[in-house]
């Protein structure tokens, strides 16, 4: 129920093409955003940028708690197809990557949407413990309607001297994929970073009800699940996305997030409906990682 004029910041993300003016500027000639909209183009983070974008918009809203912002990702990996390149890296990437776009609306803690949502939550809680009458919504449906996650915190991870692991070579034929075999090895190094990040908030891995990881590839997914010692099926949504859609770079983790937002509130036995935590994880060029802690 927001008008484009009520959006104060728009961040656009892509790593599969270059355009000047940038994507969000082109949108302003098609959508009635305010003329003083703050525009932030984010280029070059690759698969990392979905989670990193949520983190950076979250950082902005901490300083502007009454505002609303949109994160937009557009990744057209097929534009970078090099048909004459028969290298293993190009063949793998051609089968692994796909095209997609996603947009996320985030608002600050003092935005009217948050206040109205708190009122609805209060009314919904009046039904808890009482019998659901015929034709009314059950508890899981009410949870889905009233509860959206908060961005609690984020953490950036940089692995030195790893810039050749993943990225683009700019050639006279366009963007050529750099895709080394070391990505799962860096994924193995996530555990101490995740542990220390959660410890800062008095949490540990068993406290996380929902894991939203970027689908870098089957080996990367398996490595993350193994090194974090996650319960079985913790990354089923990620595997399903990779199987049905493929890796759509920065957009993938946001598509997985959308699926979670359209489902019931994640729960761990013994925790309240609005006290459960989720973790977004993405890896990308540099080589680097980004973690975002969510709370429902």
C-alpha cells in the first residue's frame, strides 16, 4: 500500500552487464518515484550481492528509521554466454547460471508500516489459545499474514589473495567467466565466521530456525551444510531452487527469501513465534562472503 513517491532510496544490483545511466535511473523514467530519490547502483559483487544488498540497505535504514527503501537485483547471465569458448569453466557456467530479477521492500523501525504491523500482531495474539471458528484463519495462516522478518545485523567476510577464484575477464568478445575450483574450499572456512557472528548476539547455530543460502552449486551447498553441521533438510529450499531455476547470481537468495516469506513463520521447538532467527549466507567474487541475521 505504498506509492513510489514514498520510497526514499533505491539500490540496484547487477554484475552481468554495464549500463550508464544505471538501472535505477532508467526505472525513474518509467515509475513515478520522487525526483529526490536517493539512487545507489551496486556493481561487481556477483552472487554475493543479494545478501550484501539486504545488509547495506539495512545499514542505511538504521540511520533513517522512518524511511522506506527498495533493493532491486537484475541478473541476465545469458548475456555473457561465449558460444565459441569450449573451456570447462564456460561449459559449467553455461549450464549452472540463469536469468532472473527480484525486488525487496525494506522499511526502518519507525516507519508507519512497522507500527501498523505491530497493531495487527497485537490483535492476532488475542486469538492464540482460543478455538478457531469455522471460516477463520488458523494460527499458521495468521503468522504468515502478520509476521515479517527484521534485519538484526550483518557481517562481511574477505579472503585475501583470492581475486582469481571467481569473476569476469573483460575480453574483446565480452565478459568471460573466471570460475576456479577453490570455491568449496572457501566455503569450508565459513564456520568460525558464522560462530563468532552469532556469538555477538548470544546465539549459536542450533538457534537458527531457517537457513537461506545462495545456491553456488551442488558442492558448495553440500560444503556449507557439512561445515556448519546443519540438521538434515536445512538447505532443501536452496537445493530446490538450484534444481528448478539454477544459479541466478545475486537474485537467487532473494527468490529463496520470497518463498520463505510466503510460508509459515520458521519455528524451533521452545521458542516463541516472533523470536525465531534466520540466517542469509552468500559467497562471491574477491573471494568474499556476507552474512545477515534475521528475526521473525
